[in-house]
């Protein structure tokens, strides 16, 4: 990257610092005040596949 591009990238990362997950517990989570948890309605059902097809270890 050119020096100006590096400065721009640094500035953008500083502005969005709270958007990065610095610890494992933060990964994959949004702030609940912005994105409330979503519950998906699910109909009770019987799975059409009871177990996965075994794959030989050589593959």
C-alpha cells in the first residue's frame, strides 16, 4: 500500500475500533441495543436424515 493508503486504513480502523472482536467472547455478537435477538419460529418435524453418511478417513 502507498503511505497515504496506510494512513487512510489506520484512520478507518481507529474510527471503527469497537466493531472489531478483540476477544473470543466478543466474536459473532452484536450490541443488543442495536440488534435485538431474533427468534425463528420452527415447526416440530422429523428429520429426513437420521445420521450422516460416513466418509472414509482417506478423503
